[in-house]
C-alpha cells in the first residue's frame, strides 16, 4: 500500500506538514508505555567483539536468514486485557554472546501475549517459571533469576547445558547472573537455544533508551550506570510482568506515598547469607539449610545430608545459587526501614504514571549500578498471572514459549513495522543556499519516490531523479532549486515498495 506525505515550501520555507503522529487513545500506562516506534527498524546484532568495536552490525545471521523488525509491532486491547505482538528483538544492536545461540524472531502466526488490565493481588502467590515472565517495553523477554539448572548431589556437580545430567536436584538453584553472565552482551541479555533474547538482570539497554540514568560509550559500545549524578528522576516503566504489574528502573520516591519526596535507589530486601543481619553463615556452616523463602518455594523445611549443597569455594562462591540469599523480612526486619522492596521485589507506591498508587516491581542494583538479587522480580509474582501462560517444559528446550490466543472483540491501539504511516522528521526541510534536503521517518526496507509540483491544483508532479531506499528508518532526499525563479514548491512522498522480510507473527 502506498503511503504519501506532502510538504509545502513558499520562498523556500516549510509552511505545513500532514499526517501527525498517532495520539494515544487514553492514558492507560499498560497501553502507552511500550516503545512501538522502534518497530520501523530492522533488528541487528554484532557477530563478534571486533565487529562491535568497529560498529559493524548485520540484519541477518544464523537462524535469521531474512531481516525482521525490532520490538513491539502491534498492541490491541479488550476491556480486561492488553495484547502485544513482538519479535522479541531489541531496537539497539544486540550481541555478541559467549555461547552458541543466536536470537530469532519469536513471532507466531496465531499467538499474542496478554496482560491483565486490573491486576489482582492474591493471598497465595504464583511461582515464576522458566521462560518469559514478562516483557520489557521494547519487546524483549524478562526471565527470572534462575538459569534453569541446579546442583546434582549424586553427580557432585552442577547440572548445566553441557553436563548431560539433566536439570539437577532443584534445591540449590543456579543464579543466572554469576553462572551465565559471561554470555551476556553489553545490554545484560542473551538468547536461549530457541532464540528468545531475554534479560535476567538489570536491563541496562532499554533503560538507556528510556533515559534512566545510563551512560553509553559510543567507542566501546558499553553501557554503565551514571554514578556521578547528584539528582535523579523517578525511573520510567521499563517493562510489564505477566501479572499486569509494571517494572520500573531502580529509582523511586523515597517516601512511597509522596511524589514530592526525593528520588533515590530502591534497596532490595535480599542479603547474602554470610552471617550478617542474623543470616546463617554459609562460609562456615555450609549449604545445609534453606532460607525461609526457599523453604516455602520448595515446600521443604529441613534438608537431609543427601540434599546439602557444595561447600563455599572458588567454584561455588557465595551467591552462586539463589538459596545463598536471605530475605530480611524473614529475619525480623521491616520493609521501609533497612530495605524498600518486599520478597517479590515490589512495593505499593505512587509513581508518575500512577499518582494514586500501584503495586510495582523495581530493578535492584547496588550503588555502583551492578545488578543485585533478585534483579527484577522475586521467586513469586506479586499479582496473579494468566493461568495458561506457557513455559518451555525443561531448561534448554528448543520449543518456543507458548503464547496465548486473544479473546474477542479486540480494539487495535497500534500497528507498526510495515504498517506504520510515515511522518516528516522533526526538521523536515533544511535549506542551504540552493540545496533543499527533505527528511522523513521511514520504514527500513521501504523504497520511496519524491515528486514535486509548483501548486496543488495541477495534476503535474515531477519525480525527483532516483528512488530512495533508506539505510535505516530515516529517509532523505536532496534537490537543487533555482531560488531566483522558484517562490514556492510542494513535495509529495510515496512509499512504492518494501523489501522482503521475515513476516512471521505480523
């Protein structure tokens, strides 16, 4: 379908443009906080550290033989639910990873993900499982703290992707950050065998896109916390969990009920079991007991010798397993005193999007910005997730996450990628002497023709020589105009074609 834009120059100054950006239908953060505009860009990866340093990226790779678009490309809603379609691929350049996996378009022909618009807080909470437990606002999956493997007493070692001993005993569960962190890219994410690119810890890449106190070094392509900042804004919503609650970055109001209070880092309620705060000292006592939260999660109060974990060592350092952490609320400390976030990594508070208050998760980081347990979400959901949210049945399984079919009727809130209506850029016309440069927000892979006319009443439009195929999602076209004889001019932009792309899920 052709997309047309017009702009009008008189005495070589822009007077008007048409086709404004889409306006949100209403202020529901579950609809308006996504980053769908990035869906006009191809997803890209760095295939090596050298290419990352050189800034050389690619739009096709092993398992992704055709380009596809990044992020969230459709949002729909009903009275009770919000639905998204997404490729699961970030709009920043992903990779490389120190593992054999590559990301892949996660779209399906029939499936969408859904989130409840009125989350319910139950008396009995649901454990998070393997696979996606929510999505960042750029469409990248959120995973829980586990890498899906645990210690195997009978084998006297951890189960792992290459150990060939199954998933392990399920008692001492490996924390993904210390065990898989070496395979994270600079955005702290990586792909699993089925190609789902995901975040276990501090999603620093999307936080940078949202302006959440993150620096980016264009020479090294590395992200870092802006620790020199003396004042901070409240973190934006960076994602949504399956239970319909928002995930914010690390910074919130110091007083949870006062939006005029100072903004500071939210402090996790979890500490290492090193003898401080009344915790068991695993350095001396060994891994022979579970913290109370893990006893509840595993329905185990005491461990037999056949269930003990390995002693603390350089191979099994403190923090190697999730059960190496204790929750201060189980040790007699009160939320709001030494810590801000409950055992689900959430608190009830006012936020810029919820001035009347909401339950919300917050990213956990240390003062230097490095991730801290439980990173995004604790072992349980705070609210009730959809009952049939699918999960891969076993760690490392190549089957993609089963997604949910939509209820009907649905109302479409946003349709992006190749369905996006082009708009003129914020500076659509630049005039330098007799040279006029037009620029517009394009769909990558699109082919565009620019034509001109001296007035809108004539049916004569003259094509500027050469079609435009933008290298990214910004198109430009330059024309030389005789300023002595031209006093006004109209330009018309038409999308005339689209390159082939991986359209599964669109």
